[in-house]
C-alpha cells in the first residue's frame, strides 16, 4: 500500500479550509524557488494569515526572485501586526557572492493602499484658494500639514480614475457644506513614499471644487479662522498665492509630491 509522503500531506493540509482566492495565491507561491526552500513551519504561518492579508500575499507571490542584483533564497522570518507584515529573507548578492538578510515592510492590503491629494477652490472658473488640513499623527506624535485621502481597500493602479465617494462625503462633513460638489479630478500618478523600506504605492490627485457661496470662502479666509475643526484635524482656506508658503511648512510627503506634480504639469504656478 502506497502512503503519501509527509510533504504531500503537508501540502494538502495547507489547502484545507481556505477560500478559492487563497488557493490561487498558495499555488502561485508554491512555484517560487525561495518558497520551496522555506521551512514548513514558516510556509504554514505565511499561508495561514487572516484573509485580510491576501493583498500582501498576492504582492509577495508576484515579486521577482532576483531584485537589484540580489537573488532571494528563502524566507527566514515573518512578523505581523494589526496592519503590517515584515518578511525577512535570506538573499545572495550576485555581485559580491555574499549571503545576508534583507527585509521590507508591507501593508496587509498589499502595495496599493489608497490615495492622497489636495483640494482647490474655484471661483468664476479660476482657482483662487486651496484647502489645508492640519492633522495630529500618532506615528510621529506631532501635528502636520497633511494631504486629503486615506486607505481604500479597492484601490489599484488600474482603477484610480475618480475621486472615491467616501472622500467626497468626508470633505463635505469637515467643511460643513452639503452643497459642495467636485467639479474636476486630476490624476497625478503614483508615489512610493519610502521605497527603501516599504513596497507601498499611493495614488496622488488634485480635486477642483466649486462653492455656490464663494463669499463664504473669502470671509472664512479674511477672518483667519478654521472653517471646521475636529479633535485631531483642522481645515483652513488659503488664497492660492500662499501655496508656496504652505509647501515650505509641510513635512508631509504626499502634500509635497502633489504640489510638485501640479507644478510640473503647469496646473498651478507657485
């Protein structure tokens, strides 16, 4: 009587009680040479991640096995938390013949995590103002001039064609303007905010809005008061002439990248 090998039984156990989508990911990973050389316990840990880590696993399965003159040999360690995954690999330098470890950080959703942008206000068919957002950030334990936007679990590089509805709703709520509508959307491409550490790629945008009561915008600026404030977020209206001043103040990579792309496209002039 022929019995199945331990390896065959292990492969079957990895495919039990998982979704069809996860099975496809498993099959793709099992074709990778580095995955075959990875310990069974680590394979099991990787493939037993919660389903909301599928984006990370898909991206992992699509990565080439040679990157920047380094050949990926096997996975050595995997750390996860609420939002992030940290895989550590053993790699072989094709230049120096050295063997060492390399790692990167990924959101559990994969490389495409969402969108960030700047909102402009148009009066009489001309851009007259922009809206700044001052936000308290937990990671840096400080306040920063921030871009609009955030996570979008359905975001992908080939689907970034319109401003997501939840962002429109969020901005209307923050500004307290139910009659606010988005007149034009500008796709500014993708940004890798820290390519040396993370695989994250974020869509950049600019949105043009019209306000029926343009005088309210002007009065809001003249009084130098925030139009809206939450415990962690403060919005202000500024004339477009102050955009360069805000660029000098902001430490947010997304805000700065949006401003740079807009200048490069001659959409705004600072």
